């Protein structure tokens, strides 16, 4: 960290042991002062970095919806929790005229700053491509075509995109490698996976992606509830290393769906939290519940 050099004139007496002890004490004090200064500099840089992350998190919060939209015939609720300062999960509501609503959920590979930047880019592309009359699968194909040139080989995005119609309760869902949404049926209390074919965004330029990406259309009846989620929910671990899993998620949905979308989000979040404490949750966590009135 530094050198303390002390010289004597040729005519001066040699250094004594006391002199050497004094020099050593001065050197140690100097080293301590330099070390303290280095620590203070590191602390200052860390504080600036934390401030930058806080600003980035505030910007990301602006990009994610803070309240669900009022859409005739449906109740919508959502929650997003970041494993770190920034989240790689993305969800959005896209108005498609007065009688249709697009709902998207996505999970960017990785975490932190790189994932959040890709998430922001994905949001912009999706909002541009989700034109009012386009099928859900066509929207995902357009998004993949736009994102593919800009994603590195080790990066990809899983996404589910659904279009809800206010009249008749018709829903069209397309899936790009994302976890299959769950659908609760009020008529018999069953829970089923909605699992159309599809591969993650950014892996293929379009030749394969467009061929496998397909729509799944169905109708929601009053009391039905769809749950979209990221793997931060199903892959949450308890202290023994056991995953929360799809079966527990299905049971939580079945238990809370009759009380509406807000109750589903609240109950599932609490159930996952009780199963795996927040300290053990290493991935971003997002839920969207849509119930038919």
C-alpha cells in the first residue's frame, strides 16, 4: 500500500532500536489510515451502486402495471416479487379495443440487471406488435422475430399471451415455452392445464418457432378462474430442498378460486410463502389471476 523511507546523513549516528520502533509505529499508523480510506471509498462506491439499483428498480416498477384494468365481465389481480433488486419477470395488460384485452406473463433467463434490461426490451416489442386483430400466436411470432437478433445465445424468454373477449368469455392463449397456465372450472371444481405448443422466444429465428407456436381457444364460464405464473412459484424450495410444485399450486387455486381473482393471488402468495420462507426464494415470483364474473 505504500513505502516509508527514512534516511540519515553519513555524519549522523546509526539508527537505534528505539528509532526503529518509532518508524514501525509510524508505518503501521500510515497503513491503517490508507486502509481506512480504502474502506471508505469502497463503501461510497457501494452506496452509489445501491442508489443506482434503487433508481433502476423504481423505473422497472413504472414499466410494470401497478393496478389491474377494469375489463367488463372479469376480475383481474396480480403480484410481482423480485428475488433481487431487479426482476426478470414481466407481466402486462394490453387494451385491444373496448371488448378485448391482452394479458402477458414472461420470464427472462437469468436475474438482476441483464434480465431486467431484456424485460424492458420485450415489453416495448410486445406492446408494438399486439395489434387488436392479431391472433395470440401471431403476436408471439412477431415478437420472436424482433427479439431474436438482439438476444445472446445463452438468453431466452418464456412467455404466455392470452386474449380475453368481454362478450361470451372466449379466451385465446398462445405459449412460448412458458409454464402452462391453470384453469379452474367452477362447474365441477376441477383444475386443468392449458398447454398449447410453443418454444421460448429468442432460441430460433422463426423457421421452427412459427411452425410449433399454436393457439388454444376456450370459453370461460362465470366462476371460472385462470392462473398464470412464473416458475418462482412452483420451484420455491422449503428448508429440506423440496419444491412447492404444480400439485400444491393446483390445490391452492382450487381452494381460493370460488372467492375471486384477488383471493387467489393472496392465498397462493401466502401458501408459497409459508412453504418456502422469503429467505429461501431464489427466483422472481409473479402471479396473475383472471376470474370470470
